[in-house]
């Protein structure tokens, strides 16, 4: 399956048999924590991660009549967050808005990671965009290559290549060894 | 320690650190009848265009002529804040200006929480509005913006910031 096929699959996969659709409310509550984690790891912004995640949820809410019918609305959400989190403009904008909310007394930043863990995430963020997205989805979201391919609109072999290169680069930058797993 | 072990440990710590996140209410979050709310919103918007009074009067404050402003190479006038990357545009093209009505005293006040470090201050600059024929008009009004105090320059945002369409200025504590 090509990347274009996968993109169509993510956006058009409507299961006509599903009669009881999940409400946006349930989707929002279930996915919120994972969405913030994804935004944090990819953006590195303790201030802006929640705003980036909320932006994506607002976009999903506005089109829920369509997205709620996808077989996996979470894939659409992750694609939006993954793209927005690596955009410098979006990240800075989210940080600024979160700062305003914080100073107005309605927002706190995420707690800081311990240095040894932050070193790992910093190394992930230094990878090329696609590689960092693949690493995040593989390890934090624990998705399969097929699922990652659906989220990012790539073919499975391409995801495998990104993952292999990302592991190699991370192992070098962190001075660790990598297990040769590709699934 | 292998790469996979380090990633796994970092992931566990991240999950633990974010386990108590509570989803906040999203703006205008509603289940069902989304089109009804959209219709109400459009109606209110239309009414505001028809009924909107000419420039804010009752709450207007005298322009603060001592404010530090400057003109850039494109002829735009900026209010210089304590965060140079986040100065507030006062005069320029519609792109970076607030929409007419978004910077009224009442509206700005409604976005400033009690007990925080944000306050309502005069802006007095240009705003844009879409006219009946679809064109964009830029006019000067006595309006307002949000000012937040920060403890040091490390808190400065890296670009001009607006909150719900309201420009935000930043001031260092003690200035």
C-alpha cells in the first residue's frame, strides 16, 4: 500500500456497520493524556504541549460529524498533533498562549522530566521530523508499523526505514546500543 | 543499557508525570446540535455588525502619549513591550491587527482572570472589519488589550501573541 493509499485509508475509513459512534466527549477524555504526551515529546514545550493538544481536539470537535465516523479517529488526531508539534510557528504560538493563561492564573506547565529522561527526548527531537514522529509513535504510543503508517500517511516499508535510521542515530547520540528489532 | 531500555524508562516516567492530567473544557464544547450553535454564532455576529456602535466611548481612556512606540521599515507602528519579539502592532495592515469589536473593554475584561498577573490596559490602535461589499476596512479606535507582568525575560514569547483575538503586551515586574 502506498503512502497516498494510506492517507485515503485514514481519512475515508468509514465503517457502515458501526451504529453506535463514540461521542466526542468520550474520545476527548480517553485520548487527552496521550495527546499531551505526544505534543510534549515532539515539541519539547512544557508550556505549550497542552495547548497544541487542545488545538487538535478543537479541530476534531469541529469536524466530529465526519471524523467520529473514521474507524480510528485517534490516527487523525495524532497526525494533526505530530505535524503541529514540529512546526516552529505553531509551537511558539502555543507556548505564548499557554504563558498568557498561566499568568492569568489558569494554567500550569507540565512538570519537568528528570535530566536523564529529558536527554532522551531532546535527542528524539533532534532527529529529522519524520524519524522523531516514528520514534514517538512506536515507543510512547506503542503502535505497530502498520498503525504508524496509517497515522503519518506513509507506506509500511518507509516507516520501517525511518525507524531503523532513527534508532541508529539515537544510539549514536545517546551512546547506547540498539536491539535490531524492526516490528 | 540499550536504546530500547532507555526509551522505555523515559516513556514510563513521562506517563507517570502526565497521569493526573485533567482535560479542561474546550471552548464551546457541546455534544449534539452543532449546527444550531453555529447558526446562533452567525446570528450574533451578524447582529453585532449591524448594531455595533461607533468607536468605544464610555470606557475610553485618554491615549497614553508617554508610551514607547516605534515605526518599522514597512511603516508599521508598534507598541514596544518588555519582550521585543512580542511587541504589539498598533498601525499596519489588517493581517496583524485585531478585528473590530474584539478589543472592547468588556470583551478584554472578560478574558482577564481575577488574581492573576493579567490586566486590561489601553491599546488605542487600528482594527479591521469586513464591509458589506466584502472589502476590508481599517480604522483607528480607542480600544484595549491584555497586559501581563512577567518576572524575567526568559518568560518572553518569541512572537506577537494574541489571546482570543486580543493583543497581549508583556511587562517586566518592577518596570
